[in-house]
C-alpha cells in the first residue's frame, strides 16, 4: 500500500540540536533560580546576624544598666562611716577569698588582688578590654549603718542598739572610720532566735561568710572602743549581694565574675570556685570600654567624662574615697560583631568609640583581616549611679 502521509515519519522525536538547545535553556533557568535562592539565603543570614547583634547589644545595655545603676546600694549611706575605700576582708568557709592570694582569673588578671569597697571601679589594663567592677546590696532592713556598742562576751557576738529587721543568713559589712579594713560578716542564730533576746541587742555572727578579721585588724579590735558600724547588704542565697566584675575574654565573649563566690559547694577550693563563678553574659563582643562621669564640685551635677587612667586609675580611685564620691555616671561602649561571615570585606580597619567626646578620650578598636568580613555594631550607653546622686553634699 502506498504511504499517503510520508511527512509524519520525518517529524517523529527531537533532533540533537533541539535537545542541546533545550538543555542549555534549562541550565540557564536553573542557574538563575539557584542564584536567586542563594542570594535570598545570604540576605536572610545577613539580616538574621544583624538582628542577633542588635539583640545582643540591647541585652548587654540592660545588663550593665541593672548592675551599674544600683551600684552602691546597701552601703552608700555609710560613706562617712569608714565604708568607702576600706579594704574588703572576705572569708568563705574559713578561707580568705579577698584579698586574693593570687591573681584573678583571666580576663580579670589585671585587677588588684586587694580590692577596696566602692560603688564602681574601672580597671584599664595595658591590653584588652576594660574591667568594670560594680558593688551593691539590697537588704530588706535598709541601707543605714547600725552602731556597734561592743562585743557581747564572745568574739562572734555583737552588742547593738537593736537588731530589729535582721535575721539569720543576713550579710553585712563592719566598718569603722579611720580603720583601713572592713569585714564582710554573716548573721547566725546558733539555735536561738536572737531578735527575741532582751532588748533586741545581741547579734551573733557565723555561717559561710563569718570572718575573724585580718592580721592588722581582728574582729574584736574593730568593734571594741566604739565607732564601728554594721551595715546590712543582703541575704545569703537571695542573690541580692552583687559584687561583680565584667570584661571581655579572648573568645570575644562578655563574662561576669562574682567576687563573693556564691556558687559552688561549701568545701570547693578557690580554683574551682573561680570557674563556677565566671559566667558568660553574651558572645560576639569584640571589646568593651568605659568612662567615669564626674561631679568634681560636689553639687550633684555632671561636669565631665574622664578615662580610668592617670589620676583616675583604679589604684588611685581605691585610695581616695573623695574620688569615689565624684563618680555619678558611667559611659560604657562595646563593639558587637554579627555571626555571619561575608564573602567580601565590609568593615573598616578601625572603629572609634566615644567619637563625640574630646579627642583624648577617643578609643580606636582595630579590626583584623578576618574581622573585616563580619558586620559590627557599636553599643554605647550612659548610666547614672542613682545612689551616688542621692547622697548629701560632701
């Protein structure tokens, strides 16, 4: 039979050229779609990293605000009772933890091993970030120092005007004007409800933070002869005695350190307590710097920003209660880095902190070649010390 449709046989399937053209078109479309997806994912990671850095910055500002704004709470009213500038003698389970027998752990190794009581101190080491030290308490019985009349027939019992509002476990500080040392002590009931004693006048000491004093000033020497005061700071286990340090470690994390070593078992050695009481606050922090806000005339009005160096270095500050009283605000600046590595360098070689102040206060934070591939944000916050602003004129 004669084929009446010869053209159909010649049109079956695709030629090799047509197949190659279709493959090329498909590859182009695939590449275009892949590029859009990759760019979208990259933008998403960049946005997420930037948002994380912003959230970290906001959280860091909150942490510093909470610690610094309350600095001096619990003992600021005792500024003229020998508290400001006194050498802190702190024992934990019969072992001295302040002054330190050796250096503080990194990144706090530059801080003097002998610390004096102060609402706020800033240590500026030769290298690395500053160290901010904030001390405060929040006792239910108030911040007013109570006179100690004498010892009450035993080395660990104080005779007070009254003990109303005090209870077992309370932590306080014994200071005396003109005496260099001050003792952190803890109230202990010893099985008796001391507040129900006749006259509410005896205060027994004991417990985890009981101290017999230093070689220069024993507890008995400090309280005998009159002029000593017991100022309540807070309560053991209530987390309201906050003696903390903040700095940035080599892993680019802001960490805090509890000077009272409240975490850990009673029998733990200091080396173990150092680890347990150093906590990470936030990662991605490249550097942290701080300035003192000074009221140099004593009128309660801010006068100037000064760096924690020279006359305001930590050793000079601790030696001068008058300088401690001048500090009414703190300005903290941090460089926070996102966690997203960018293909091309996007950050400058250096980031300037406190750029709106006098040039002598400027601090340039260098960014290395690897760091240039990350986005950075500067977080600056100014925090008033409300307890210092409430003090009467000098």
